[in-house]
C-alpha cells in the first residue's frame, strides 16, 4: 500500500515548489523578526504564490531578501553616522569650553 497522503504527487507540490516555499517561509520569519514589515510581507507573498505561480514566488522571495539587506544596510549606515555625529558634537562642545 502506498502512502498517497505524503507523496508529492498527492499534495500537488514538487520538490522545487517545496524549496521555494521553505526559502519564502524563512524570508518571512527573518523579515518580520529582524527586518520589518516590508521583507516579511514580500516573503509571505512568495510563500502564498509558491503553489500556483512559482516564478512570481521566486521574485517575491528574492525581493524580500533584497529589502532585508537594504534595511539592514541603512540601519548600520545610520548608526555609524549617528555615532560619528555624537562624537563630533561632544568633541566640539568639549573643545569650546576650555
């Protein structure tokens, strides 16, 4: 007796679809937890589209990772600029009071 409930043919999903869904799910979780709403929503859209439109799901997932990288890059850049601004401001204030 074959296990038709667990086979990819019975569920209508291929290993390729499962890989895209897994990547989109990871992008969704990491996006919402560490990157904000934009990468999370894009990852979720990729996950939801994986069963019907695999190319669209790949694009959504790719853009989720790109948005995640952009958000983190901007966060790091703004943090560095904030620290530099604070150091310069403190240095200018300390230098003028002498």
